[in-house]
C-alpha cells in the first residue's frame, strides 16, 4: 500500500474512532450526569430516563458502538485491501 493510501486509511480510522468516542461520551457523561435531572422527568418502568442512561444505557450504547466499529473497520479494510481472508 502506498504512503498516501496508508495516510488515508489511518485518517478514516481515526475519524471513526473519534466519532465513536464522542457518542459514548455524550451518552455516558452527558445523559448520565449532566442532563440527568431533565431526563428523569421521563419515566421508563418507574425509573427516570437519566437513571437508566447512567446505569444501563451507556453500557448498551458502548456494546452497539463496539459492533458498529468492527463492522465499519471490516468495510474500511476491504476498501484499502488490507483485510484478512
């Protein structure tokens, strides 16, 4: 792979990683800590939505992000022909 292709691959990888980390930060810190009072006005099974995000939601979002990242990286690997057979 050429140096230009390597740089493009790494740039796309870092962009995907940064977006995933920002989403996880917003869900875990923003929804679970900063916006907890506003979200607790919404009830799910008797519990406030802010409480749910702090206890469960950030974990679920993290798991979804792991699978999304793996799926996108597989597509990126195929795009730059660095995938494993």
